[in-house]
C-alpha cells in the first residue's frame, strides 16, 4: 500500500511565523504535490515537483515555497504566515500506474490555523 | 485551462436510494480518477478509468468514462450512511504533470 505521511495533523501558528509542512512518501514516486483545500474553493495546487531539486508553480504559489532534497520528501514552507493561509493542506504523490494513469495518493492532511 | 465540472454540488438522500454524480469537461483526458474524502482526512483513490466507454464496478459503485473521454459518472446503488463523503473527480493528461480536479460532490446518506 502506498503511504503518504504528513508531519502534523493540526498546527496553530502566529502571523509572521515561518512554517514548515513536511510530507514523506514510501513508494518511490517521482511526482509530489502540495494542495490547499478551502470550503467552496475545492483543491488548489500550490506547487509540484517532478524530481529531486525540481519544482513547478501551481495555481496559487504566492506566499509559499517548497523544497525537495530527497525523492521521498517534499516540504512546503510559509515564509511569513498570514491569516489567509489558514487552511487544510494536502500532500500527494504519484507515478504512472499499470495503465499509465498518474493516480495521486494523498496524505491525511494538515489543518493549519494562523492567528 | 482544463476545467472539470461536477454536479450536483450537494446531494442528501435516504439510505437505500440510488444516485448518480457527474463529472464533465470540454477537454479530453488520458485518464480520470474518482476519489472519496471523509471530513478531516485526505482523499482516497476509488478508481481510475482510461478507455473511452469503459465501465468499472466497485461493489455498489459503478464508474463510467465517456466515449470521448471528456466526462464520467459515478452511480451508487442502495446508498448506505458509510458512503457519506466528498466525491472528487480528477482528469489527467500524460503530457501534463498535474491533474485537474473538480470541485466535488458532497454526499450525505441519512439512515
């Protein structure tokens, strides 16, 4: 079974703090993703990575950065947290399945509250 | 930009009823996935469909990929309270690194 783990289920941070969200997958997947999920807005892609040290901006990268130093680990960084970054953050990984379909496997999510 | 529209957005039914959720796009996808997400958890993959016209069954759930690979449907027979959750469809193209997600259908099945 694919397993994607996220470092925290719940986090509370203050405005202006630097926040690190860690994600680890154990299936040797090439691709990893960070999303945020907000009511009424669906899943929005923040950043993704095809390979170690590679990153691509998603739909809403502003205020975020990422790091992928090892294949299994993909970190999301909020350089200076703001209240509008309060959200559910989801990490996912993927690689081509048997039919060439890039099925994504998600972690349990981190509920971040910025006060 | 590829878009996936899901309908209905919300669905509340009684246990034992049947239902269908739709996922539509003007774009063609190489594959399409369906996920279910429970409150406070990450989405869990239910199925992948790849071939136009393909039908896959997972117990009481039936998934269909449109002939033109632009749309899909999820049909649940005799819904149970355990089916409650957010159902998401996601389309993928091989030459794109990322998937396009629909906004989801929130299903509530009342006992």
